[in-house]
């Protein structure tokens, strides 16, 4: 190391005094602390970049400017070597080459003493955001349902003529409720319910709260009175 130091000093001996080179040669096993301060910048790409920018008149896609009031949420930060990229989870496969997997969880329960009106009232009181969603039937449910109602939020189940010859009548309709855009609850005639959600830490908490509420309202005075 001493010879290397001497060689480096000799190669830089012709430099002016204010540009004089200094070479530090530490001893063996001596601890060195070299502070490196660099500003880390992440590049926003994909759909996330489209949501955070606004187009200027006559500007190309590269000349779009970010909005001052843009709020970033639900983004993923990906680091490759020294490059940082900020993107939406849907763009991980395209921009980062990563494969994503979605786990769908389903839980079935039967509450014969609880009607749909009571369920909706309890969910709206607890969570607020409850809306009807398109009903997605799977094989094994409502095989006799009318094909014309596949795209609606409810499916009508029809019976044939009764034994006494009276005209057929309609049973209560199957309904799908979406709770806070997270948990889907499908109610079918007879009190059969299916709770479906995308598995993650937040959605699992929401699903547990919905299931606890459903089991609680079955023993409530309103449900007992209805039964």
C-alpha cells in the first residue's frame, strides 16, 4: 500500500498547489467510515403516472407536468440496482417483470332468522358504504334463473305451477351487496349467504367484522321477532 501511495503522489506531482492530490493510506484492519449522501429519486411510471399528471395544450406525453395537488396512494416502490420506480400494483408485471397473485377468500354461512332488509340496515349502520353489485352466479346456484337477468344486480328464481294449479310465483331474489368496495356479500333465498373478499391484511379485518356482525344480528331482538 505504501508503494501504491508513492506512485499516486508521483503521478500527480505536476498539478498546481490548489489542486494537490492527497492520498490516505490506512493501516491494516483500521475501520473506515465514508459518508455518502445522495438524493434518491423515484421515477413514476405506468398508470400511476397517468393519474398524477395533466396534459398541457400541444404537449407530448413526455412533456406532461405533475399536478401540485396530486396524492399518491396504493403505489409500490421497486428498486432495481440503483434505480427506483414507483408504479401501481397492476403494472408490476409490465414494468418490473414481477408476477402478482390474488387470493380470493370465501366464507359461507346460513342465517334463517335474518332477512335481507335487516342485514342491509345493520351493515349500513356499521360501515355506511353499502351498495348493490352485479350478481355473479357460479355453477350450482340458481340453475333455473332467467337468462335475461344475468347482467343485473339480482337474479329471480321462478317456480313451476303449484300442485293446486295456481300460477307460478317468484321467490325472493338473490342479491349481492358490496361493503366499502372491499367485501362482497351474496344473499340467497333461505338465508344462505356467501362473504367474498380479496385476501390481504386490511380486507381480512373487514371480512371478520362483517361476519361478526352477521352472527350477532341473528340473535338480536329484531331477528327473533321476525322469526
